[in-house]
C-alpha cells in the first residue's frame, strides 16, 4: 500500500517508532537509495535518557546494537524482490536479519549510524520462545537453507 501512488524511485522506509534520526541521515538515505535501491541500518544505543538531539559523532561513539531498526526500499527494488521476502512478523525476532541479507543479496547498502535509540527492555526478548518468535525462527531457517548469507552477492 505504501507504494500505491509512488514512482519507481520513490521509497518506503520501515522503522521503529522509538528511534531517532542522526543529523544528516535523510540526505545519506536519499543518496544510498539512489545508488543501491534498498538499505538497512543497525541502531546505536544510548543507555541513558537524552535531553538533546545527539550529534553524529555521539551516535557514532554510542553502543552498537546487533539488531536492525530501519529498512528502506525504492518501489522498483521492492517490486523486483518482494516475492523472496518471507511473510514474517515485525516486532519479533529474526525478520530483520533475513531482510538485511535479502538486501545484501541484491547489492543493497548499509546506512551507517543513521539511527539511535534510548535503550529499554524489548518485548520480543522477554519471551524468547514465544509463538511469534518461533514462527519467525522457522521461516528464517527455511529462508537460509536456500540463501547463503556468508556470500551475499554470489547469486546476483
């Protein structure tokens, strides 16, 4: 639905509602999408509450979190590759890793240090073997049986 009224180079961005954008991120995102068509971004965590917008240098020096909290796709890229994306549950485990590797498979890019987050407990982590997490883990395992993430550009 997000692409309904879009042109081929317009983009949709998926992100969590509790992340902040690093200064200059939108410029970097536009440039990356113009070159690659899709990108992903790991979040950077702050363990204390922030009272002001952090600078790019503060974000770069904050704690790296292993999960990804931003994905962006142009309409063209998504139309070319959406059928390979498993129908996973957002907000549960593993979907972000699969989408990252799908983007890498088709030579998408990483938006480095584009988002930041004030650290807090995550719902998906409180029940590691809950039904949503198990559903995504099963789809992830199936996806990785035919997609070798150790050589992401091999099949392009």
